[in-house]
C-alpha cells in the first residue's frame, strides 16, 4: 500500500528531524563540557578545594580536572610532584649512563686484551714506572735533607741563632735557600704520598679489570 505524503506527515517528519538535530547538538555540547567541568585539589591539611577554574589554594598543588560526572580527565602537576618526577628522570638518566659506561668498558676490555697475562703485564709495567718515580723522589729528598743539614750548621753561626756577642746577622741568601729547601722537602714528601696512593689505586683497578675479564671470558 502506497502512503500519501500529506502536510501533516511532512510536519511530523520535520519536527522529528529537528528534534534529532537539537539532541545531537546537546549531546555534542554535553560531551564538550564533560571533558573538563571543574577542578579539585587537597591541601596539606587534607581539605579539598573545588572550583570551575583553578582555586587559588590549588596553585602549586596536584590538581585534578574532572568532568561533570566526577571522572578525572587529567591532573595538573604540582611543584612537589614535578620535583619528584624530575628527580626520578635524572636518576634514570644517571643509571642509563652508568650502564652504557659499563658496557663500553667491557667492550674495551675484550678488545684490548687477549689474556689475563696481558693485563698483568701492563699492570707490572705501570707499577714499575711509578716505583722508578718514587725512587727518584726519595733521592731528591735525601739530597735536600743533606742540604738542610749544611744550612742549619751555617745558620747556627749567625744571629739570632748564635749566642756569640759578635755574631753577624743572618744573610738573606742563606735564609732564602733554607726556605726553598724546606718548601722543596714538603713538595717531594707530598709527591711520595701521592705516588704511594697511585700505586695502591692502580693495583685495585687492575685487580677489578682482571676479575671482570675473567667473568666476560668465563675463566675461573
């Protein structure tokens, strides 16, 4: 049966169509407002603050943005959370860099040495170099102490170190030589201490390299 198109039917159809358009527009508007409706945060005392826009007490705090149904849409990061996140990211970067550095050292270790004996040979060569420098420094110290003894004997003849009534004043060049000698002794003694530490650190470093080389090569 064929339906006749009458003005009444046309009016009903128009109203239905218009209602659908309005409903769609309302749904779209509702959906837009549902995305972000209000803000909420909790302060240090545990009190909640709400607002259609960022409440002043929420500035600097973690603030939740909720839709009209009360569902959290997003969170505005506060100062403490941001600082904690940056600290975590910095720690992660540091760990990643340390891991990359370890892997690079492992590659260099494998590429540089063929055997444990190669590592021990290089260790002994460097220790001998340091030992030779140590012996030279010891000899320099012995020479300076001998010079210091001679200078002390000379200085004893001059005022104010001599009790003799006719003792002359200490010449400037002797006093300067004594100062240079004492300073030289201090510098060489510090060099000896540094050399001893460097030898100890070198032994520890090579022991670690040998141990790691064995691990990488599966050597017991």
